């Protein structure tokens, strides 16, 4: 195990420990800017973290594909914190981006699944997700685990900075503990998700829409579908739809909308109305007990109520299942999709 990443992540309602980061928390809290790098699903986890760090700890965050960062001349100053996220810990683009950021004086934090991996060893500090490596190629549990670790980091920074109230801090820690049970609940909707997958097995395109923290989840849902079923899918912030993608909508376009009951609910409902007015077929991820959306959309998949800051941990699950079911129904090898490598080391 890399010395710098020897930490365990634990959350209970009273204490919080990020072992491998503990010595660096002051630095994290004092930072004026955080740059998050990663590829694929790890980049999406970084996008979720951007919302959470900015909301709770009020630290400006930029999120960049490591595969782009490494080939330009990014402005990194001494004192900047770079958080590298990687499931495998071996992604060549992320490793190269770390080396570049290091050469410019940044402190590097890592969030990795694989103990002792190259990325873990290249960082100054970090936390293992302890989710274990993915069995298949496409990242699924890694996303949830990465977002959990990043949320704990943001909470720790927010607590040190005093940008979060004690009551919200405790509420979010308690809510984090309730996530496994809520995920279990979503898994009980597996049969319904299968039925929806059956209807759309041979769709040629999909659009995924979300707002706020559910926007990166929309990107992730689209990526899972592309990776394992080879269906063309695009994710957009719901409000971006009117700036172009709306031209694609007709009765042959399934649109997956993450429409949970949070601060952007009213707005996302109006986005759904825009899609329905153009005959798009809407599959909505809704909050348990929502009686309005089922009358507006074609299909709903309910998830339990979760605090808005933590909603990606639960809202991503039905999208992963939908992609999985469609891929299986199309006869794809979900564990070993064509053209994809478990770790992209070139
Ligand atoms: C990044 C990634 C995965 C994706 C696929 C290819 O890997 O893009 O998100 O599902 O496996 O690699 P990593 O740096 O998170 O290991």
C-alpha cells in the first residue's frame, strides 16, 4: 500500500476520518482553488464533486479531462490542489496529468480503488475507496464510491472552514449512512427497469437530461449505455436542450430525465413538457411519492428521497441498471465490451 494513501474512509454521525488525508486537511480547506482530473466515469464523479465542494466548502473547482489537461499548458500555481480520480489507478492520461501538475508545484490528492496502483503511488495524499476493482470494464460501483469519498472530503473542508452549519454537517453524515438501504430499495425496482429496457432495446439513440447534481449523472447514464450496449447516447444539462439538442426530439427519441424532487424540480418539469410537446418518449427518474410526473411522462422509475447534495449516489443506480438490461437484451458482453480496456494505459 502506498504510504501516502493508507487511509480508510469512515463516516459515523459523530466523527469522520479520512486517514490518508488527515494530515492534509488544513491544506485542502485553505486552498483557493481545486482542479479535479479524471477520465470517463471518474471525470463524471469529479463533476459531481465540483457542485459539492463549491456548495459546502465554497472553494472554486475546475474539472478537466486528464486526457486534455496533459496536452495543454494549464495554469497551476503552487498551493493549488489537484485531485486525481481513477478506478484502476493505472490510466495513462491521468498519470501524465498528475506528473504535469506536480511539476508546476501542485499538491496531488488521489481517489483510487486499487491499492498500490501507479496513480496512488504518484500522489501526495489521498483515500482509497475500498470498493475493490471493478469486475467488468465499465465503472459502476467506482462512481458511487468516488462520489462518497469526495463528499467526505468536501464535508471535512467545509467543517474546517466553517462554511457548513453543525446541523447540516450532521444531517449529511447521517444521510450518507442511509444510502446503502436506499440503493437496496432502488434495486427492488429491477423488474420494472427490465420492462422499460425491453421496450427500448432496439432504440438507435438516447438523450439523458439532468440539472444541478443530476447533470453529471445524466452524462454517466449516457456513458454507461454507450459503453456496454453501443447505443449512441448523449447527456445534457436539461436547460441546454433548447440550445440545440431539442432539434433531435421526435417520437423515436427516448429521453431519460432525472427529475427528482429538489430545488430544480419545477424547471425540470417544464423541460419534460418541452420534450413531450415534440412527442419524445420520456423515462423519468422520480422521487418516491411524486404523483405529478407519472401523468406527464411515459415511464417512471422511483427512487427514495435523498438530500439534494447526495442524490447522485442513488439516482445513478437505475441508469446503470437500464444500460445493463438493454445491453444484455442486445446480446452484448457487459463485462468485456468491445474496444474497451480495463485500464487505458496508453
Ligand atoms: C477511466 C475509464 C472508465 C471507463 C472505462 C475506461 O478509468 O474511462 O471510466 O469506464 O473503463 O476507463 P479509471 O481511470 O477510472 O480507471
